[in-house]
C-alpha cells in the first residue's frame, strides 16, 4: 500500500544536521530517506520548510514527554526565518536534481511521481515567519514550487497566532488572523497555495473557513482523545468535512493521547483509536495521514517511514477494508491535491 503523507520535516532535519543532504538522504538515517521510503512504500507527501530558533541537529531519542508543556515563543526575525526557508527550498532543489524527489506543482506530475521511484513532494511552508507585510517572499517561494502554507508554527507571526504546546486546553488560545493575515490568505488563494491550519488558533481556523477556503489540518489529531492545543475539536473536524477539506493523522506520541503527552510514548493502537474517531466525526473521505516524520518523537512500531507497513497491518487487523485503507493511505490526499493543484 503506497502512502502519501500530509507532513514531514525531512528538509528541516537535513538543513539543521547535514553538511551533504544529497548524500545523507540516500542513507537510512532519520525518519524519511530513500531506503526507508522504498521499504515503507512512501510515495510522497508534503515536505515542510521550517524555521527553527537555532540551527542544531534534531534529536528525538532523548525526548522527555514530561517537559513538553511550554510557553509560546516570541516572533522569529523575518530575515533569520528566510535563511532557513530558502536553505531548505535549496535542499529540495538538490534532492530533485539528484533524482530522489519531484517538486510537484500540478496534478499530472503529482500522479506520475507518486507511483514512480522518486518521491512526490508538495512544498509546504510551516509558519509564514519569513514573509513580510509586502508578501513578496510568498511570490518568490511560489516560483520555487511552494503550493501549501501554514500561517503560523506554534509561535505568533504578523499574520496570526499559533497555539502553544499545552495540554488540557483546546486550540482557543489566542487571536485570529490579523488584517495582514487576511491579505496573506487572499493572496494564497489567488496563487493556488493551499492554507494549512495545523498550529493555528481556533479563531484563526474559523477565519480561514470564513474566507471560503477548504479547511485543511495536515498534521493534527482529535482533541477528544488527546487533550492539547494542537488537536482538533469535533466541531473543527466536522467543519473540515463540510468544507471539503482534510485532516492528517499526526503520529507524534505527544499528540495521540493524554498518556502520550505525559510519557512521550505511544503505540500503533493509539493511531488506530485516533483514526476511528476522526473517521466517525469527519467521514472517511476527509481523513489521511500526516506523520510529522523527522519533526517529532514516533510511536513504537512506526519508528520511521520504513515501518509504515506496520500501520497498514494494524488497520487490516482492526477490520478496515481495502478500500478504506487506500483512502486513508493515499487516495484522499491525492484527490484533494489533484483538485487543488489542477493543471498548474
Ligand atoms: Zn508541525
């Protein structure tokens, strides 16, 4: 079963931790790389450009779930964020030139690349920290292949508020889109850049819906089972379905359950429980996967992309039929994206 995945941080991992991304992407290091993708049937996904506070290697091995509640960081400097975003777009271009990925900007190339031995990459900006009020960096990134944008990561930008990593509260933690944020959303709609609401406050989420766009949360789970600000209430899941949008199951241990938040540990059964609930509320046509590979601690049994078949096996064992598994693993995302990207 081939997988199209709603979110990964492979480009950020390489930018932060590798002096030779093309060489290292061919090694079985990290969650996503060529050998793990081939072994696990990962045909493509959203690849995030992410601006960290400091450029230092990611390490989830020493992850301590108990330390996860944290205050919202301040805004990131626009120029500093731009260095990270451009650097990671450069890595994507190098991986494409090396024959590992295709940066897909239309439905035809997405469909072709997904079933090829190259990974189909939809370039995503996770947090618009690098875009100023003139929005010019958006046009530059669009020209580099960007087709998806999260208005915020879990920090504020001039466009809106992100949710903190906080348990016991839903996403109603701050304000909605600013006037600049509404202009950014309108410009994205003009260009054909999808808006991702993962990390956005609940008010921001409703503001995106009020702009008439499909509501998409590429890597967010159900709040009913994991009570933290990064997850979606049932009302949000229903709105996603009504808008013709998508929610992607986030594998991060901390978002799967309240226990996962406390301990930093989770298993495949937690993933299945989340899928059951998300499907029950949003319907089976609006749910996909959004792993957060290379961006978060992973559950037992699905430590990296090479272990994706374990999740598929757990779906089978739980009684999901072949048609439903295909929808969850790739069809729903590919249907949504082929409509979104169109002829390019
Ligand atoms: Zn994220």
